[in-house]
């Protein structure tokens, strides 16, 4: 386990267990967790600061696929700009590609970033190729939390990350159950309005 502040957060300038760290990761305070093989397997990170018209804060607790990215994430974000304040938080469960590896993910995203500087269409095609080979990407399967509009919601998604069903309660205490087609369009709904 590594306990770190913002200034000492490992972001590509150091190696941990002989492996390079993510150069593009935002530097935050928190803890990084490693398994017996020396691979990062999750983290608890947070940040918060005053801004010109309010504040920006967040917290993330993640558990990773072996030698891959997060399969479970608890996330909260709190942003205030003047009189507008947005809070959203949730719990997400993700499927990860079986061929994923942390080093390969880093190499692929560097390659895609360089390609995108020259040809964004070619970068998109290359991304699709890597995704089809199971090297990157992943799909959320279930999300539970509060949306930016203030609705409490449980989403169930298919293996491509598309919503197929949701159960929600809005700010006015109205309950709703929605079913979606494979494109994400609502095909059936059940509503209950509070009287």
C-alpha cells in the first residue's frame, strides 16, 4: 500500500515494483493498493479545492480486475459554481476485457494519443481494433446512485454497456420503472406518482 499526498503521487516519474506508473493520471491524495505480485489492484483517492466561484471535490474507491482496470467503483463528485451546486455519487460494477493488462493499456493509450494528433479518424479505427481484440475498454453492468438531475436510480446494462432497465425515484418522489431496447430507447414504462 502507498499512502500519498498530491505532491508525491506517483505519475510516471517513478516505478513501483519495477513497473512504470500512469503518466496521465491526475495527482491526488490517497492510497494505492497492490497485490502479492506487485500489481496495482485498487485505490482510494480524493481531492477538493476552492475555485473562483465555489469549489470542486471528489472521492473514488476502486477495486481492479487482476492486472487490469476497475471492476467496482464508488464515486462521489461535488461541484459548486456560484449558486449552482451539483452532487452526484454512485456505485458501478464493470466488466473488463479478459486480455487486459495494465502495461498494455498504458502503451495503447499512448499510441492512440499520438495517432489522434495526426489523424483522429485513424485513432478511432485503431481504438475499435484494440477493443475488438479485448485489450481495452469494458462495459458497466450495473450502476446505482444519484444522477445530476437529482434522481436516485438503479441501472442494469447489457454486455455492451447499454441500459436495458432502470428503476428510479425523482425529486418529487415519483417512482418509475423503464425498459430499453438495444439502442437505449425506452420501449416500456411503469410510473407511480406521489399524490
